[in-house]
C-alpha cells in the first residue's frame, strides 16, 4: 500500500479499489428511501469485481462507507448537476479526471454532439470497458477512454484522443486530489488552466487545510478504531485505512488559485451541500461530512490561452 512516484494499480488494488468503494456506495443509494440519483451500472462493477475474486472490504470499512453515504450521494448529485448545466450552456466537451467507475457517460442526458473523455489508469478503464461490454451497455453520447496516469503527460494523451483546447470544456475532479501529491495537484491545475478555452467550467471536490488538519485526522482515525472494535476487528494499528493512500501535505487552495487566474468561483462546504439535498439530518453530522469544499468555477476571459 506504500505509494511511490510511478505506482500503478488494477481495479482491485491500492487506489483502484477506492473506485470500487465509491461504486459500492452508489449502488447502495439505489436502495435508499429516497435516492438522489440512480446508477444501475454501479452494482454491475461491484459484481464483476467480486467475480474476479475481489472481497468486499471488512465490515468496519463497509460501515464507514455506509456512514458517509449521505455525503457520497450528495457529491454524486453535485457533479451530475454540474455536467447537466454545462451541457445546457452549450459546452460539448467533458473531461472526467480520475473517472474510476463513474458511469455518467452512460446515465446522464447529454446534449447532442457531447463528447465525454475519461482519464484514469489503464487497468481501471479496461476493467470498466470489459464490464460494460459484457452487459451490452452503450454510452449515452460519444465516449472516449484516455488511459493514462495523471502524473504523466495526460494533456498530450487527451489531445491525441481528439480533445480540442480551442473549445470550452467541463472538467470534473471528484475523489481525486488526496491521491496526488501537493505538487502533482498544482501541476494538474496548471495544465487544466492551460487547456481551458473561455467559457470552460470546472467542478472540484477540494481537500484543504481543514481536511488535512492533524486533529481532524486523529478524530477520524479514532472513529475508525471504534468501528473496528464494534465490528470485532480488534485494534490493529496496521489495519486498512484509505488514509495510507493519501498524500497528507499542505495544499494550494483550489478556489483561491482559480480565482487568482480569472475564473469566477463559487464554493459550498460539504455540510451545506448535504443540507441542500436533505442528507444532513443526523446528530452526528460533523462526523459524516468530511471537511471538503465543493468548488465550481467558470472561465470568463476570452483572451488567448495562457
Ligand atoms: N471519480 C471517481 C468516482 O468518484 O467514482 C473515482 C474516485 S476513486 C476514490 C479515485 C480514482 O482516482 C481511482 O479510479 C483511481 O484510479 C484514480 N486515480 C488516482 N490517482 C490517479 C492518477 N495518478 N492517475 C490516474 N488516475 C488516478
């Protein structure tokens, strides 16, 4: 589980398995009392991974994912609405960074001529393609896989795949940033900015100082420890924790960075987003709403690309 500069993974390994965790959570949403969205593909991915020998995470991890289900559902809804609004405003290119098992290209009502590019590690996108092909699932619009690591020269791969930087684009970075080193995050946004024509939009789940605050992380670890205990998994200090896959480093504030470069930015904290969708009822809300901020920005300047 130790991260390295050039590590790679399949869907059931390391960072790849986090995409399965998210898919599992999306599949659960369908059976909730009042689902915020439906994603019939999520369960297909989980089943296909289980067929490959993947085991559902231990009960305490499942319990943790379940406890933040309202957050995960609100996050999915936020990005769904972002893409629908971008299409309604005439943006015909979408790039989903670290797409994992995101099925938006299959399940959203894309406007005519939209192209959805998905970037993720090659084995992750291959698993996704194999699973959907086996189910004869057809994308709802033109779909282009861009199998490349986001620490490599992905802009070249994206252009080679047909992306047109002179046209506006809608970018999404959901569930990605903690898996990139702080410097990698900076480079990612430099590149996005360089590829964004006027009129482009971006939506980001951002993880700032509040998220990486040592006290906050310690309280999160304590919650996991309690869950392990309650689920009879003992007090194993080496037990799985997704935190081991993150780069816990000081990071550039995404909203500020975009604002400084002429993007018009709006931000909403996780708790407020969950309130918006009626998913924040629990007394334990502090513990089930990670300290993330959802950033949406529009590039309003129509000058030449910088
Ligand atoms: N965005 C998807 C979603 O919300 O369902 C997946 C989120 S999952 C938590 C993290 C994803 O980031 C995985 O699919 C993983 O392969 C991808 N990822 C992380 N680091 C990456 C990198 N350096 N290059 C390409 N993909 C990466």
